């Protein structure tokens, strides 16, 4: 693909139906609700609307619901995968990305029901089957979590079992 923005209107915006055509994730593990902008080979901005109806709030924590930090990281990883798919011109039906590592992970604030998480993803590099992304999740302009994520890519072949994910 080119470095032009994707989707209609040149903004790169995607709704949930567009996201589901790209990502293999489904409820309750699809954690990106909308892509606000995407420049393949460069950046992506996406959002997650956090509601009390999320299944993890039942046990994390009763009476004080907090989105688990690992799920904020997973949501950033899903946003990074959308950028990678657009950069490579593929979809989740052709290739799969598996979480391979994280560096410099930091949690700065709790994420609670009613928050709108904004994910800003920057592609640092992609090649030789590995993508590296700088990711940041914010709520109301304040950093909730950040980190440098790595993902391994492989062709999606029926019967292949991933080594990690």
C-alpha cells in the first residue's frame, strides 16, 4: 500500500465492521471500537469506549471496576496490528500477528468505566517477520499506558498452531 491514508474520505477512519474484516479477534477479546485515522507505514489513531458491560469488570474489582493493564496493552497491540495490516496490504485472513514482546511498558493511570481510550501507534519498523511499534493509550489527554510492542507475523495456514499469542 502507499503512504496515503486508507478508507473513505482520505482520513483512514474505520468503523467496527471494517475492523472486523481485518482483525481475527472477536467478543470478548476485540478491544478496538474505531480507527480515527491511519497512515500506512507510519501512524494510526484508534479508540476503545470502556463500559461497565465489559466482562472483566465482574471480577476486576468488585465495587471498584478497573480495566486490567494487560488488556490495555492488548488493545494497543490490536491497534498496532491494524496499522501493520494496512502497511503490508493484508488482512487477518491472510496473515496473523502474534504478540512477541514489549519494552518500556508503563502504566500511568487507571482505566475505568466511562473512559474513552485513545491509542496512538507509530510504526518503528517492520521486516523479516517482526514489527515494532511505539504505542500510547490516553484518556482525556492523560497517558494511561505506553510501551514499545513487537509482533511476529506469519502466513495464516489452517492447522498451524502459533507458538505464542
